[in-house]
C-alpha cells in the first residue's frame, strides 16, 4: 500500500475550489501536500498564498508551470512570466517548478522548436539557480507535441536536462509517459534526476486527449509497477495526483478527495 504521507493533490484536481478552499479541504482530509498553479496563487496574491499554505501546514510539492520557449520570435531572454514563476516557487518553498517547453510554433519547425526549448531552459536555469529553485522538465504525451510540448519522452527530457546541467531534473507524469516502450530503462537512467512524480490514470475509452485523466485505479496504467520503478531511483518525495477531467471537476471536491485517497491506497 502506498504511504499516505506521500500523497499530494495538484490544485487542478479540485479546480472549482480557490486556494483557501483547497488548503482547508486538504487539511480536512488529512492530506499534507499541495501542487500550486501560478494563476491560483496570483488570484490571492503571493504573500497571502504563502500564509494560507503555512497556516494549514501544507508542503508545496510543485508549482505549475513555466517554460513555453518555442515561439520563433523568442530572443533567448527569460520572460517576465518565467521569472515570476521562479519567484513564486522560491517564496512558497516548492519542491520544484514544472517546465513545459511549448508546442511546435507557427513555423512548423520541430527541430528548431526543440533547440529553442533547450536554449530557453538553459537561460532559465541560471535564474532558478540563483533563487534556489529546482526545475522539473516534464515530457508530455506525443499527442500534445503540436500545441503544448515538443519534448515527448523521458529520454528526450533527460537529454535536454543533462545538456543544461545539474540544475534541471525531470518530472515523471504517469499520463504522459506510461505508453513508452523504453520507460523502465529511461527511469533507471534518470536516477536522481527524477525530482517529481505525478499520477493519474488513462481512461478507456479515452474521452478527451487533454481532459481524459482519471482517478488512480480507474484506468489502465499499471501505477503500482510505475511507482516501484520511480522508487527504485531513490525518489522518496511526494506523489502528486493531477487530474484534468470535466466530470471530476463537476463533482463535489470532498468526494473527489475521498476517491483519490482510496485509489491512491489501491495502486
């Protein structure tokens, strides 16, 4: 059985709650970790967000998200949005800041988009290093390459992280990587580069490529085996549940947290 003390809930899982409601709900359910979204923090302001998190004795497993380096007009400078995300990660004491590279771009140059991602990540890593913030590069499922993320396998993310240096780790998100025939080898290769682990399930039939994430145990991913592979790297940090699903969002968030906790225990 998974250690319930490792359970963290990404805010998007209970999307209809604001930060104060989410923090109070997690405390009510005995869940000690939260993954924060930049926009949700900005809704209440950073000082108040820090106060809310600390008053409910929550640890911040991640900040979602930053990056988006792939526009051809980018000049290699670190954007104001990315600097702000680093500041939020620093002030909240987050374990890491999630990095999504961005989609293909209007020029349809996949190779160029990946190179711009690496260049942008390298520039951002320097700023994050000075702030003491760990960057977690997240590969996305290949179906999202055109619009959201041109890095689509854990091996690609590792290549990029290793090229940038020790300041960048990788995030393993079950929904994005479960299909990869090289996944076990890639996780083993990653070792201590694994600095974040997110889970949800892949529903069949798949209702929507973005909003088709299920509660752990409701789909086809072997989360027990995946978790064992991640644990074997030495990663012992939070296991963050992140669910994009309109039916889940339409449900009572307290019921969702009960279902998530039950599924977490099963897998």
